[in-house]
């Protein structure tokens, strides 16, 4: 069984037991999070596609860790203008372990 859900403007395909990193979700470490923006659910035989979301479907996950990702360097330059700018960015991330996928 797998599901595709949306959080933080991105879509993720998950099964029970998967560990993924998503954009930060406000929750304490060890707490359970219920994700309701489920776009598709498959149980092996039956495929349910939402319009835009599957009614009654939920993905239950446990928060393993809150942290930050790798630093990304952003460099901007305009040739012949003597303009250079370097900045960095580290995205806040939440690591989730998928416990179960519920359907209606």
C-alpha cells in the first residue's frame, strides 16, 4: 500500500515504514502528525485518485527529528557591471517516519 500526499508545496510517495524529510512542520519530536492532503491511495489492487484530495484518507507519521538541511550557496553576478553577491541558505526540515495510511 502506498499514498501520495502534499505538504510544503511538494508531493511525496510513501509507504508504511518509510522515513522522509519534508519542510518544517510545527510539532514536537516523538509526536504523531496526521497529514490529510492525500492526493492518491493504492492498496495494490485498487487505485483511488482524489479531486483534488481523497476524502477520508490520512497519512499518520511520527516526528523523528527537527533540524536543518545542507547549506546551499547562491551566487549572483552581472558581467561588466562589477556586481557580485554570495549568500547561503539552510532550509528547516522535519524528519518523519510513516506509521500507517488510513482510508475511508
